[in-house]
């Protein structure tokens, strides 16, 4: 199984690509800036972030509700929560499906 693509691995791959002419440090700064801008927009603007050809990031809000403990049957309050949703673009899905067929 291959390793996960972390921010540092992504930065190293960007730096390795000579078309950009970036050092590893500059590529790390670039990746960090992009991820921070996505998070900042999600939190401050409260709107989706769409990267054309890749997908859309969106916050989902769950209201507080009264649940129950499955063993005791006791009611308990479940706190409100925020989660991050990602919907891949049709282009990304088509590309992944095409690539998967090549490796079967």
C-alpha cells in the first residue's frame, strides 16, 4: 500500500517539477498558504470552496439533538457539530474511473 500524500510530500513533488522553479521550502509555503486560504474561506465566508476540475469543499452543520444510550436506554444530549464535506467534480470522477480501468 502506498503512503498517504501529505502536505510535505505534495510540496516535495511540486519542488521536484522543474517547470515551477521552486525550492522545497517555497513549495511548502505555497501548499501551506493554499490550505490555509481554503480553511479561512470555509470558516469566515461560510460558503463552499470550489476548485474547478477537482471538487467542492463545504461545511455541514448538525444541530444538537436528544439521543439515547444504546445499552442503558438513557436519553442524552448530543452537542451540535460541524463537519467538512467534499464532492469531487465530474472531471475528477471521470479521470479516476478511466485510470482505474487501466490498472485492472
